[in-house]
C-alpha cells in the first residue's frame, strides 16, 4: 500500500526545496505545475478550452499558449482567474490522479507537489498534507529578492493565494523553512525515518 504525501506552501516559502529533498531520496514526484503545463500543450483539449474562454490572442503563432498574455488577462481580474481555474480544473485533476496511480505501483511513498492544493481541494486525494511554512515577513523578503519585485507587487502575489497561516492550520504536517535549508532537510529525514520509508 502506497502512502501519498501532498506538499504545498505559499509563493517563495521553499516548497521546491522540500520536494527536491524527497526527490534526492528517490521518491517519485507528481508535480502539479508540470501537469498544468502538459494539459495546455499544443493540440490538447485543455488548450482548446482556454482558447474558447479567453480568445485566440492567447495562442502564439507556433501553437503554444502565450502565458504572459494569459497572465496579464487574469492577474488583476478575480472573475477571469476563477474562470481559468474552472476551465483547467478537470484536465489537471484527472492527470494528477493518473500520475499518482502510476507512481504508486513502484514506490511506498509518492510525493504530490501541488502549489494550490487547498485552493483546488486536492486534500481528499492525499493520505497526509505537508505545508512548507515561513513567516509572512520571510515570505515577503524572499519573494521580493527572488523575483526582483516591489513590496506592493510581491504582496499582490502573496495575497492572491490562500495565506500560509491558514494552510498551516489545515496541515497534517509542517516543514518549517524559516532557517537554513539544511535544517529543513533534517526535518524531511526525521519524517522519513519516523514513518519507515525506504526508497
């Protein structure tokens, strides 16, 4: 019986770092961001659904999605952002479920790396959900530094997601990433040992 651990966090909380520690141990990763890209590749039903809802100007000449144009359309428009999520939800969810089922056949532990796990109500697919947590101050500083954003632009991105404090309340498990990445790695190792997962 395979165990599915969902991992989520907030923008710039260090979720990718934590996922990389699990990957280094040899566990399969189902990556929600990669799935979201796969379902809108040229010729997919996902891309056709987007074109129907947002217009042909979001398709580049080479047939690929113009992410910048789509981003500009939805970034300041909550209704359009919701429409985007509704349009792609079934495509992404079906692909994530498929990839988890395939991964379960080869591993005792499967990591589902899903940025909008709570927002998309994926927790029902998981045995446990881990939240990668940093304080709001650290999150803001790291995002401004990483993406070269003003405080206002960084806060706008942070506030477009469910807050890390709310995710922390819902989590089954917390990886505190306020300190060094080595300290975070040790938390992952401790959890793996406690749950007797051997890759």
